[in-house]
């Protein structure tokens, strides 16, 4: 499976089989997390076979079943921490999809206080990503019309359309899709969060999807 296929096949899954993650997969994920931590300055931590985080009432309300594996997105407090967690966390989500796992971003419906985290000074937990072998593969979310997700003079270039299409497939909190891509001139793109809960995490996620769809060589980000 390539990464575009992973984007197309990924859906949030909240019910997991009662099955341990294969050791070689745990190892591959540890390596990927170590590489991402090095690159991003984050302190992402993985927990397997740890049922406490999803035992709370909130998790029950969130309809999680057998959620015992998760990745905690942690980093030093900074203005762009949420966005960086979104961007690098989604890299892990797509990696897991390619490894045959299913995932769900979780910012609210878990027991934050029960996670056996190792926090350094100035660090905070942003949210987690639950993962495992899904009971199902999940279902596609509803999409806003593509035109609501971008601003650009028509006709838009194909690479820009591909970027927005991949962003539309991204997970966002409560599927709010509160983001907007603006094409400036021929190859400058501005990405904005347009409000809502956890929208800076969403922004990081959709920017990764946009890059993968559009091809980094075709454009540059501007503020
Ligand atoms: C930042 C963020 C936070 C989320 N928090 C929760 C959560 O607390 N509980 C939950 O069940 N789902 C949560 N989700 C999953 C979204 O509801 C889901 O991604 C969205 O409905 C789109 O569906 P899809 O992921 O299947 O495409 C979260 C997603 C994101 C991106």
C-alpha cells in the first residue's frame, strides 16, 4: 500500500480486536517514532497493552472498545505545538495504516490523567492516537463540497486540486473540516484554520495531506 492509498483507506476505528500488536510492528513503530522525535523536537511516546486510558466514562461515551494501544503526542509548550503534533501524528497514522493497523485521533474521550507518561519540564500532552487491529475498517466521513475548502482563481491547477482532495479525506475533530487553502499566484499556498475545537491540530493534519496530494515540488507554504 502506498501513502496515497493509505489516505484513501484510512477511517477512524474505535472498536479493536482483542489481539496484541505483532512485535515486528511494534519495533517498526518505535523506530519511526524515534526518527520523528529527532526531526520534530517532539517527545512522542507509544503505549501498548495499556488499557487504563480508555477505561473512563468519557471513553465509553466515545464508543471505544478494546482500545489498549495508543501513541501520546507530547512536546514542549509553544505556539505551534498543536500544529506540529497534527502534522507528525498524521505521519504516524498513515504509517500505521500501511502496516495494516487502524487508528483514531483522540483529544477528548480518554482519561488523560491515567496515562503513564514521562513528561519533561515545560512539556504537555496534546492528544493521543488509539491504534490496533480494527473490528472493521471504518467508514468514509461526509465531506464539505470541495469549493468550500479552497480559494483560488478558476480553473485551478491539477496539483492544487489533488492537494485539496487529499486534505478533504483527512481526519478533523468532529469532522468539522474547518480549514481553507488559498492559492496565491502560481505556486504559493496559504493554509488556515477557520475556527472550531482543536483546529490547530487539524491544520497540521490537513497540511500533511495537502503536501502528499499536491507534491511538495509544486508549491511553497506562505503565512
Ligand atoms: C484533533 C482530533 C481530535 C479528535 N478527538 C476525538 C475524540 O476525542 N473522540 C473520538 O471518538 N474521536 C475523535 N476524533 C476523530 C474524529 O471524530 C474523526 O476523525 C472525524 O469524525 C472524521 O472521521 P474519519 O477519521 O473516519 O475520517 C478526533 C479527530 C481529530 C483530528
